[in-house]
């Protein structure tokens, strides 16, 4: 089969105005970014405010492995399949970050015949939204440092500045730095700082949770940047630059419209990481897609323990969204890895390790059942899967009391997702849905964290390092204990240790720090050794990417 980028380059895509016409938006109402991408302004979308909502499908997955699960492929392929059935359907997913694109993960635009178009532009800069967030973040940092250097009227303690710098690249060398060198005139006040990846910035989370420019400015103003010498919290609004930050985000607030390879409309908007932030596309994109289509398929980052939990407990709580069905993506290759099979052997039939890996699937089924939504397991098909292996997973799902469907959208596009589409539609029509949250907002922060750790991850208990205990005490004394919880944890395991596969039990989750994202409305417990800016692997994907004299890109996937 041809590479993803070769398939995309040969595709016959529709002009973006024809895609927009499918959802009732005129060409002159778009903000075009070339022939195949456009922003849809919020004022245009607001005219659909009174329209009834369509039905919402959330796509999540088992715990990721190097063998691949295919969550984004399944999301896009399901939209193509529903479109092939004549349904009025839209997709809503996050924008890829340059860091993972050039690092180990690669792009995030699907693959094979289940892609969003044009994948090279979406994976590389897109419409500039991530850069706008980075600029707004670093403007706030610059204003803060300048305030301290120019008299420090607010009495800010440089050793208690929480706001770091942001960059959309995997730069491990920037995790911990010292700023302000060169003397007060040249460099300001020396103190420790560092970088986070832009998609882990609180401004990234705010953009994905906001509903309007007014709401955006209010949230930006609530960003906690640090503390004064006398222990008073300092917020961005006190520095006077919220208006300028919002101005930098004036275009980024509008959702981006693209299409699948089969021509269905797709919003790609928002980009918070799921192992650090809340890992879902923007509320604006999902909310208005539901006004424009009868069925909307959205995707939560990483496994159901991370992105799906955060979708239910943060996104749904923030704006009243309610899913009608959850699709849990697994692959036979990934399940075999969870059962102990080495990566180089996952392409060989091995029913024993497949059975041994099924507890990871079971745990994620159990995770989704906590929220009361109908579940469909999508078995993302790889060419090496055998009939015996597929039959084993199907029978196991039947024994677990959940629907399942084989999804072959990578190789066959929408045609390969028809069984999955049928099962999803039937689940929404026939299966009971009684949505509920995992925790109540009235619970203490410790109880919320414990509920997530024990119910979602399978931990026996939660242990807090000294810094985390101090942070928890400070947060509660500041009256912020009623906030939502956004766990920062490795995506590679249900535990906080990436090497532990399957569904471990009788283990302790370690919380080492707790950050406050007051503008986003949640606290962020940092668990295990999770980093806020990734590093590059031994051989980054960037080493295989090139472009020729005609502008033809190779090596992007």
C-alpha cells in the first residue's frame, strides 16, 4: 500500500467552499487558508445557536503501545462510513503539534484511506493556532519578567513564578533553565525557569474550553502566574496584558474546517495534550458541529483512562455536552503487546499472548461503564491479524456484554467502516444511556484524585511527595479546592510507570507536584516522572522528512 502522504497527494479533494456548503455555510462567510482549509468565524456559527443538537460519539482507545491502536484512523473512518450511508455527519478532532510530528509519534491526521486533507498542512503549522497560543503565552511571560525588572509593584517573588516559557518542539534541554543573566539592566532578575511544550500551556487548555471572546478574556485573566513575597497569588489580569493576549488569539478562536479523503466536513480545533492537559478538541468546534450535523464523531487523546475521563469530567462538565456513545478502539497487535509479546513478534498469530492482553481492554471497558454511555469496541484491522485472533476478540467482547465491530478503514476507507457505523447507530438507538460524572465537585481534591486513581487506573492508593502535599495545602487554603482535576500521567500505562503494561493491580500512584490552571478551571496533579515538554527519540521522525524543488513533501506520516 502507498504511504499516507502519497495517498493524500493523489486524492481528489473538494474546494473548501464546497465542503462548507454541505453544512450551510457560504463561501463569502469563510476565512480561507488556501483552497482546502478555512476558518469559520464564530459570528457565522452563532446563527445556528437555536438548532437542535445532533448525536455525539466519542472515540477513545486502550492503553497506547508502539504497535499502534488507530484511534484517529478509526475516528476519521467512522465519519467516512457514516457519510457513505448518507448520514449528515461531521468530525471534530485536535490539531497536531510539531513536537510529536518531528519526534516519535509522527503526525495526527489519520492514515491510509482514513485521513483528513491536506495532511501535510494540518501536520505542519496548519492555520497558525498553536503559534498564536505560544505567542500569547510568551507575551504574558515577558510582561511578567519586565514587571519584576521595572520596580515590581506587585511584590512578586521571582522564586515563586509558576509561568514558564512555551515552545512547540520537543526540546528536553529547555526543561530547566536560568533566566535573567547579564545584570539587572540587560537580563532582569536571575531565577530558575524552563519551557513547556505549547500544547501543555494553560492557554492551550483555555482556548479549547472557551465559548466566546468574552469568556476567553475572563479565563486568561485568571491564569495564576505566581505568588508575592507575602504569599498572595498573582493573576494575569493584574499585569494588564489580557487584552493583548486575546488579540493574538483573535483568529485562533475560530474553528478550522477541512475534509476527509471522501469529502465529509471536519473541524480541527484545539490541541491540549491528553497526558498533561485535557486532551480533547475545542468546545466551540464540538458544540457547533452538533448544530450543523446529525452525528458528530470526536476523539479523546490516548486511552480511556486519560482523554476519555477528561472529556467526561472536564469538557462535558464545562459546557453541558453529553455523549450518546463511546467507541473503544483496540488492535490485536497492541493487545498482544499488553500480553507480553515483543514488538517484533506482534505480526505473528499468538492466541496466548492475545488472551493475556485482554485485561487491558477489559479495564477500559470498565472505565467507560463508570460514565453510563453505550460502548462499541472497534477492532482496528491490520493485515497480519488472523481470523482466529479476530474471532477471539469478538467472542471476548460478547462475553463482556459489549458490542464489537471489525474496522478496516485504513485499507478501505468508509467502506471498511460500515459494520462499525451500523453498530454505533444501533447502540445509540437501542442501548440505555445514563450519563454521569466520575466525581462530584463538592468532594475534596484528595478525594477526587483518589477516585480517578482507583477507579480509572486501578491504583490501590495515592501517595503524595512533600512538594505535592505543600501544593495541596496552599490550593485548599486559597479556596480552590472545588476545581476539576486534570491528571498528568504517562499514556503508556494505566499506572504512573510507562513500562508496566496490561492492567496492573495493587500499586500506588505517586503525585509529585500539583499545578493550578485557574483559567481552565482545573488543578493538574503531576504523577510519576511525566514531563511537561517531551524529548526527541534516538532517531526523530524529522530525519526522514524532505521537500523537493516542486514543493513535494516526503517522509511525513
